[in-house]
C-alpha cells in the first residue's frame, strides 16, 4: 500500500518514523512519501519537503512566512493528488494538516488518519468541527484525550504513548553513575538535571534563572541536557561563570543518573516522570501576569505539564508565568532534594501516570489500526 505522511516538526518526525517502521512489519510492500525529516527519510521512502522549511511557530513568524506556508500547502496538495496514496496519515501540526485534510476529503476521498492529536483540549476547541468532518480515525497518545473526544461526540482510539516506547527501548539502560560521569568528565556529586527547552527562546527565558537557583546547592552538580540543533556556543551565552556542564544527545542517560530535575514544559516533563526523577516545571514568559490571566481565563485546561494533565491533579509544581521566579525554583528544589515525604508523594504520582499510559507498543498498535481498517486485498 501507499502511505502519505505529514509531520511538521522534530517530534513528529520521530513518531512518524517509528510508525513507518511498524507499518513495514505488517505491510512488506509499504511505499512512503512524506513531508517530514531525517528520521522519516532513514525509515525509507521519498522525502518531499523537510520540516525545517515548514516549522514557523508563533503569530509573527507565521504572518511573515505566509507566502511560504501557502506554497508548501499547494505543493503538498498536488503531490498527494499525483501520488494517489491508499491513506493519508497526519501527525500533529494542526494548522497545516487540517487544511490538507479538508482538501483530501473533499477532492480526493482518500482515507485520513490522524496520529497524535492536536492539543485542541487546551485551546482552539473549535477545531473539533474540522476533525469530525475530515478525519476518519484519530489515534491518540494521551489517555485523557479519549474522554475529551467522547464528550465531543467523536470516537477515537488510544494506542499507547510513544515516549513510553522510547524510554523502554533506550540505549545504556544499565549504565552506572560512575560510568556516565567518567565518560562525560563530570564530578562525583549527585546530579541536578537542567532541561531548559528545545528552542532558543525557551533557553533564553529559562536557563539563567535555573542556573541562579541551583547555584545555592553546592553539594550537587548541575548538568544541562543540550537540545538537538542548539550549538554549545549558544548555551555559553547564558552559563557565564556558573560551574555547569552540558551533555548533548544524552538526555535519557542524564535523567537516569539524576537526583532531581528542572524542566520546561513539554514532552520532557513526561520523560522525567518515566525515569522517576523528582522535578519542578519551570516556564518563564514575557508579560507574565497577562499570560497567566490568558491561561486562566481562555484555556480549557488547568495544567501545562503532561504529568499533571494525565493524572488530572497536581503531582509536580508548575512555576509558570506569574509564579516563575528564582526564589520559587530554589524553594521547590530544596523540597525535592531534602523532603523525603514530598519526593515519595511525587514518585507515587509518577507510578499512577505510568500505569495510565500503559505498556510500550504505541507505533505497533497504531500501525495495526491503520492497516486493519483499510481496504486492501493483501490483508482481507
């Protein structure tokens, strides 16, 4: 069968590549074309457009690049029309993907599957109307999304969470603290991991305060998880005279050896929980009081971290916008490191989240759902 996939950012590239590998195990003659990235290209098939040419985040960047965005949409529509796939598979990236879904459904009548739901449960809930109209099947990776969609009169499937798969299948799972610190020329003090975001703006906003906060904990060594695509020189702009090390391409290895972590919002909060590392979520924003007001009054969720969203209660503290400060980070970090009952409460919460997420196998389950629901003589 012929599969057309669209992923518009790095995380989508990762999850789509794993889905492609799983599809190949079921369909040995699978042929792929896609908008995506290097990981998808390595899985096989034809890369039409790299996500680096598509990833415009925020109102102003989108506005400034409207011509490029419309051009990419036109290329995508025509490429799907010419390729005539058996199915179109969309991975997150709703602003682009829902427009493509409308075209495919109205003009081509090709089945459309969505793997990894847009976060419409947090904002832009109106997008449920487009999803009902144009998406044949939504494959969710967060348990609470099932109830959200059910309450919106749209049936979805929960296939598991790919982050669970990534952690379960990681390399260096048996690495010791001594080996990790020796290879990376680190000290022997316990580690505080710093995950300051994957984008330059996040690092700029969060890292200075994180470093200032950990400087009070001299019995520990802070280690920064370097983000993919961010040069070491960029971090040096903010590390200054702080005694801190950076490791690249080793986030899971770092978390595995850490006593506590300071983490920006996103998938990293869930990864930290899966490693059962006590954490504080830190997310600085400009005009923080206005952002807090908007979040409280216009968003439909109470939390910004996946850990709390999945549990539907506060397991990790979220120092977000107006609640973000160096002193608040210090206070939380002190509790994480020195309050045994507080740590135990958090670890019990992690176990609850891990149980809700279920066992590894998200991409395999998603592939089975897609293939089993498509008309194809080879599988009927």
